[in-house]
C-alpha cells in the first residue's frame, strides 16, 4: 500500500517589494531561507538529522542565488550535516514542484521527512538574470516563438475578450481581499517576520498591499507590453494565433503580479515520521500534476493541469472547496475561472500575487500554505493550488485538510 | 607561380602581392580561385623574408564575390563537400591573416560579398575615395550569408549591434562611410596611389595582427553575455520575425551566426559560420532567390526580352498625358533619371498639381538626406506642366495616363498624334484595356505599345510592356530601352484582358475575399497572407484599389463572354463584393471597405465582418488558407504561359514579385511551382480543386510538365 504524504507545517516570510527600495532588499536570499528553516525546526522541535532532504525552488540561480542555494541555506541554518538539499527550477512553479516532488518521494517510501519550499530575492537577482537559450539565443527564440510573458497574458485577454475594466476590477479585488485577510489575522500562524541579527524586525507584513486599490486608481496605469509588442513580439504571437487582428495590450504593473522578495518552507512527511516526532498532520497531499502547453501564449496551463490532478484524484471541480490560482496576470485567473466554471467565492479568497507579490521560486509553496490556512479557518476539505508556468506549462496540487 | 590562373603572385622588397586577375570575367570565389588562393597562402607562409602582403586587383571591380553558378547547385547530399571547401578557403585566409606580418587590401573598385571578406582578412584596408565605390555584404538579398568570415569579422570589428544592419539587411557603404565606421583605414584620391600607400603602411607596421588576435581584445559593445546587450538580444529575433514573418532563413542564420560566433573563439566561430552557410546554400530559398534575383533579373537587364539586332536607343524627352496620380508619378520617375518631361493635363492647374507631386516626393528625399537639393532642383526643372497639346511636339515617347475609358483614350491619341513627330512612339499606361483595341485610334498602330507602370510609379520597380497585334519590334526595343533607362525593370507580355499582372493579382484578392465569405475570418485571411510573405493582405489591398474594380472587371468579362455566347463564370467572392458595395463600403478612398479608417487611429477590420461571415462549421486550416492564395496565382500564371500572355519564365517570376507582391522567398509564381516540386504541386492543386472548386484545376500543360519532370525555365 502506498504511504500517504502529509503536510505537518507550512510557513513563509512576509513579501517585500522586489526593488532596492523594498524592505527585504538588504536581506540576502540565503539568509531569508536559512532563517525560515531555523524557525521551522524550532517551532516543530525538529531533530534536523531526521530530515532526509530539503528541496527548494528558485528560478534565477545565479549570483546570490547560485550554486545550490538550498544546501547552502541548510548549512547556514545550522542544521545537521546529515541533511541533503537541492535547488530546482520549474520557473514559476518551482515552489509547487518542490512540494509535489517531496510528496512523491514520501509516497514512494524512499524518504520519510522532507522540507520543501522556495526562495527568490527579485530585488537582488532580477528575473531573466540567468539568461538562457529560450530568450537569448536567436535560433532557439525564433524556433520556439519566444515572447515575454506579458504579451502572452495580453493575448489571453484578447482571445477571451477580457476588457481593461474587468482585469482591473479583479486586481483591485485582490488587494481588498488581501487587506481583509491580514486584518483578521488569516496569515498569523504562517508568516514569520524577518529580523536582523539583533532581533530587530525588518519586515512583518506583505509590503505591496494597497487597501485602497480600486478600478479608478488603476485606470491611470499604462499598459506595459505595448512597446515590446510593437517591436515584434506581437508578430511572433500572431504567427501562432493568426485569428487575432491585433493584440490588445491591457496588462500593467497594477493587474500583474507584484515583483517581490520572499521564501517559504513546508514540512512534509509520512505517517510514521509524524508519529515518531509527535507531529499532527494538517493536510494530506492528494494528487499533483504538471502539463505542457503552447510556449508562446505560455500561461494557459492552470486549467489543464488542474483537470489532470482532479482526474488522478477522482475528484470533480465541485468537490474542491477552495482554489488558489497564482495571479501572474489577471487574465490568467479569469481564463481559469471561465474554463473550469469556478465561482469567484472559491478563488483566491485571501487575495493573491497581484496584491502580495510573486517571489518566483517560492510562490508555489506559499499558495499551498495559504490554501491550508484557509481550509482550516473554514473547516473545508479539499483545496487546489495551481500556477501558470514559463515555457508553457501548468502545475496543480490538491490537498485534503485533516481534521484536528 | 605559373600554376595559378586567377591570382598573380609577385614579390618585391619582401612584399608579396596577391593580384586578383581572373581570366576573362570578374574575380569570383569559384573553384579555380579557391585552389589558387590556398596555394598562394601556403607559398606566402613559406616565404623566409616576408615583410607584408598586399591584396589587389587588375579589374575595375576589386572582386565580385561568391560564385553563384556553383552555389545554386549545392544540394543537401553535397553538404559535407561544400562545408569542407569553405573551411579550407577560410583556413587559407586565416593562414595569411595570422602570419604576424602586415596584410593590406588595395580597394580600387567595388568589393562586395566575398570581395569585402577578402578585405576584412586584411589588417589595413585602403580604398579609393570614390562615393560610387560600393562595399558591403549583400549575400542576404540572395538568401545566403557572408560565409568566408564576413559575419565573424564584421561582428568583431563593429560589435554585434552595429554590425547587424550590414549583415542582416546587406546595407552597403562607400569608402568615406567606411572610414567613419572604422572599416576603412585610409582613402586615397586615385587607384595609382593605392600600392604606395600600402607599402608605406607595411613599412610603418612591420609586426601587425588583427584586433581579435591581439591580447586584451574585447568585442565593441560587449559580448552576448554582457547585460548591456541583453535587451537587444531578446528583441532581435522578434524584430526580425515582424519583418520577415519567418519566410527567409538567411537573416535568421546571420543573426544566429553573429550571436553564437561572438560567444566563442575565432576558429570555433568560423565553423559555426560555415555550417549555417552550408545549410542555406543547400536549402531551397537561396536557390529561389539566386535563380530569380540574380540570373533571371540580370537576363532581363541585359535585354533578354528585347528584340535582337536593333540599335540601343535613349529617350531625351517624354510627354505624359494626364497629371493624376499615375501620370505625376511617371513624370517624377522620368525626371529623376534625367529625362525631360512635358506633363499635360486638360488645364494648367491640373498639370501644375501633377508637378507638385514631384516637389513633394523629392522634397521628402532631400529632407531624409537621400538626395541633394541640387539634384532635386534639376529634376524639377525637367518637368514642364502644360495644358497645350502643341507643347508635346518634340517628344520621342508619349505615355498616356488618362482615365481607363476607351473613347477618352482614343480622343487624346488623335489629338497627340497630330502634333508629335512620325518617329515618336505612343504608349498607354492602361492596366486592363487591350492595347490592340486602343491602337485602333492610332494612325501608327505599329508604334503603339502598352507601358503599364505600378503605383506609386516613382518607387515601384516594374513596368509591364504590352505588345498589341501590330506593335513592331522597333517599338518594343525602344520601349524596353526606355524602361531600363529610367532604372526600372521591364517584362514583356501579350495583349489580353488584364495582361499578366492585373489578371494574376486579381486571383489573389478574389481568393482572399472568397475565404472571408467562407468563414475563415478576416484577420486570419490577412495575417496568413502576411505570414506567407505577401507585403499586404488581400482585403487591405483591395480596399486600396477599391471594390468597384472587381465588380467592373466581372461586368466586362461577362459582357465579353456574352458576346461569344458563353456564360459568365461565378466566383465565390462575387457575393461578398456585392454585399460590400451594397453596404456602401467601396474601400479606403470612400473611408470604409473591409477596414474602417478612423481619422485618428490605424485602420481596423470592420467589426461587422465577424457577424456577417461567422466561422465555418468545418474550419479551413491555416495551410489551406495559405495555399489557396499562392496556388491560385501560380495556376493562373501557368494559364498565362499557355495562352502566350507570358512568353518567358523570368517575366512571370520577376513580374509577380516586383509588380504584385508575390512572396519573394518563393522566387516568383512559376519558381513557386518548381520549388514545391511539380508533381507535389499538381497533387496539392488537385486537393484544392476538390475542396474549393474548378479554378484550382491545373492546365494539362502543367500535368504533362509534372509527368516529364520539366521545371519551368527559359
């Protein structure tokens, strides 16, 4: 019989503006992650030598985030030398992939106890800093039809007929929901303030939320991808979507995910590992799925990935109490909602990356934690977390809350 | 060394002169040259007291470049041999380049393509300061890349960003521009001074090496891994896609070679460059482009379509009847090339407006730095606007460009012929009316001919020459000479309704309109046309010429057929055209056609098209949409060949690309059939016939050609 994989704990840092002016810009990514690991060990009274592996998602693995930041952070956290670690990159789904892979390892019976999560300091290592053939090598770019993600998001909005006001309304709502969640303490159990070596608090809240956001306040923002589109990326996209007369560029800084710094860590293990350590399982990881899609439109993976995960779990859309769909761009969530027929009340009930930010390598892990906190708060049963992924992929994870 | 036939090897005072001196023709990078150059490189390397090397030429043109006759024959199965050959030649260039001794190129005349690559291997490039001396790497225009180190060395000299326009666009430059770019080290006033200057440079630089072979070399502007270049690298493929729609492999290969080559050492880069060149040379598009834009275009320019045995002629003074858009444009084209123009219209004001068009067009050229003010003034002074027919006396050629109305044309013919000399030839710029019919109004029908210009006439390169039943050889020869004289390309076609270009152009627009009616979707029709390499979509272009045109042509055709007792054919586009005209959407000139034309924004497709022509139940796939446009034009061209409207394959190919926007990558309407494969073309046309109608049925002549496997060729 297959061993089940359980989530015993899920924590994260607050998310800081991913620029020099952001609160976490002064904190090295290795410190963000090692402090979080130290806290995870502390609050679970974890004998760290019993952790088989640490899997961390990180997208731009260069500079401060190069050379297997996962293992560096484990060592820097003062964990036992016995603990192995590695860093993975599945673009924006890296944190999700870490969780799914940890669950798969536990369910295979080869490992018992794993820490999975992710880290990204976008203020220090900007998106794209690692180069790569996809965007930087002409032959590859030409053959794959590379376009920046925002052009893909604008293409989705154009194909779906989403208007600017609809996108902005969704974005403003993300801020209002996030502000409400913070004020009722929805994240209190999970967010670990970032402190300096003196114990002084550097950041204890998600820095980007605007409680007064509205369609009117977003209306003035200029679309971000008009110029890249005109330079040629629209032509690239239209080669694959000739039915589109013109791509309407409607995404801007306010209805796209915020660029932030942050990290997350989940403790995942078997029944036996939990029993041995005296830990109570909070949720069971029911199923997971990844899928590839057309790389040019790139961001349409959440629906097919979710369907795949639902099918594997033998569940229907209606069985799911809460969905977390990463708010890479407003159109991504709206399209997912349309494709799966999910009511708004079930999606991103505490806001998402538009309000709180998308620290690339960590977000997938963060949304599983958010899902779990809210299932517990509401007494719900099933939750599904999903993200669109660079390169044209989608990922989904289904969890089931374990009543305490 | 006596065994060399293309290079003279001389040595004086320790300086080896490699003198390019191909027997007979221009200096070419052909097999003989390759052999000679390799031998010369070995001999130079073996010299014991070598002080330097001078590369120079005995021809007016320093070096003509690659050997296209050989290149067009490369097939994938010769790839290994071809690759090895370029590598050997490049190794020889490298052998001389890295001797540590100064290498100087004496550039006395044009150095294009392989010629400029020989200059690039030199440490010092000295050129005659002649603004007409052309330098550069035009390989891309024939579907190739500069594979003898041109990409590698230009990027290392100029940096990626600055080198790309010279590589991807084939931009040419003069010695003076070359000095500014740092590509030419020195200019001299005349060719006699070249060798002296070269010897001086050798004396001054006894130990010389290329920048990239010197320690501490850094690529100007940074290497591809530098963050400064990242935004350019990310956007460059997209910019290229917007321009070429991925129809052209050469600029893509050049961009790839430049970027990949800049990341590695020189010798590794050399191999990358040779491999990309091999793929292009073995590929189909280069064959299409070399065949059409080199062999066929040159044949036309050499007078292949001109009757033999008639003395070359020049026109000093031309009379243009009608100062509307076409007349004004033709006047401008003539005046720019030094021809005196009498521009006549019914009243002086109309004629003046026609001249004002030239003032506007040439003024723009001056403000863009493409023409000097003096030249503009001289050109404008050549145009004499008038309302008096008597001013046409003394014109050797008349070009009639009045409305497409047979009786009006007859009237002006009579009026004009009464004042011009008996030697003068008379041409009509009609785009559709048969010349034989128009010539009936002439007292000298043997000197009556069609000269069909394209709009805007000062820009468009093609002129379709139409011979009527009585047009004589002398008249054709003079018309042909005149077209070449004003820098345009003539094709010679037979006299029938729509001639060649208008007729085949019509099949394109009608097919696009038909597909709209069948529910393909307007945006898809337009985008797939652009993505197939057409410069303008069928709906956009018919909006430009107005939708009344196809309606008028249909009525005329129906009338002509009725006269013969035959029924008029029905085209699936007819209903759409009628519906558009009923909705008072005639095209751009009336502010509404398939597109809306808002005053303050770019045109947009008329939204109602989506509801009038909803998606088909059985969707038509992208490949069918593309092939319907390409195939219908190719098939109609075969019919033109069969009917004698076209006589030469080159006229079909060049005319289709230069006149009516058939995709250039294909090499033209008939080369498109060749490059598809005759049997494959017929099989596909049969499929299209079954799915979309009899207009795709191939003529028997083509079926026989496919059976015999005889490609179209002159």
